[in-house]
């Protein structure tokens, strides 16, 4: 079915203007982002395929422009429109966290589940905070498999000292989706905690994120 064949008041754009964006289904939201189909395929057909390859949006952040252009009817321009909306979502979460004081790991979870929770490789990130608990910077220190041979504590604290951080929070993802810490995760965290006490820059937490779940070393009292 083509957009022009749908009753005016039921078209995604008109429906959004009348009832608000929250009234739209997932497919209708994607239709708005794609804007149009082509002679062979309607925008509804394209949106339906986007939902299919993203597993009803649950894997949307996994998608790349190359994944989207495999859909017949979606070329680089439309793929870029969708990827731009995803990037905007990530930046909003980043800005929101930078403007707030971080008192609990859950304050960071939504951001980093969006940022790295869907990555196919492990990403290790260090977040630097000031004395008021506000983020003054963050940095991806490693992409691969977490171990002290890959991410050495000296790298963590070198950047923390440069940033004049009062404390740090480590975050990394488990591509498997299971955030339970491995033995290597536990040993590495204990080692960083020991060094943090010597350096005088507190390790507030080490958070592991999966696509749906997350784990906090602080909440499980590993840092006491």
C-alpha cells in the first residue's frame, strides 16, 4: 500500500501532527524517517524490512549503512537518514549524562547500552568525574578482549590525572549479552581498585553492559 492510498488522517505525518509522535507505531516512525518509497516499493514495505532486519528495533543500533542498503529500495541517502537518527539518539544520551551528577551506575547504563551494548567486540571505556560527580570526559581505551595486557592500569590513570579527575568509572560491554563478570574481569577490577587507592583517584564502579542487562561491581560489593 502506498502513502497516497492511505486515508489522509491515518498517514504517519498527519497522524503525528494531530495526535503526537507517541501515537505512531514503530513502522510509522520508520516511515517518517524514510519519507518515501519508490515506484516498485512503498515506504511501508521498506519500513517493514527495516523492522525485520533489526528484530523489531531490538538490534537497530547494530545496523550499519551497508546493512540498510541491502534492502531493495533503500540507497545511501535513506540509509544515512536512519543512521543519523540513531547517532542523534546516542548524542542526546551522552549530553544528558555529561550535564548530570553520577551517583549510581544506573545513571550511566542507558547511555552505554546505547553506545556500546550492541557492539560485536568488547569496548572498554573510562569515564572521568570531578569532585561533584559530574563527567569531565570519557575515552574508549581499548576494543577487543578485556585483559590487563590490553588495558593497563597506567593508561587508565594517566588519562585520569591529565583530566584532573577526582574519580573514575570503568565500563565495558559483553557482546554475548550476558553481563556476568568473567574471572579476568574480577581480577582486573581488583587490580585497578588497588592502584586507585595508591594514586588517590577513586574507582567508583566497573559496569558491564549487555544488550538488555547490566552488572555493577559496586552493587555486588566487589569494591568494598
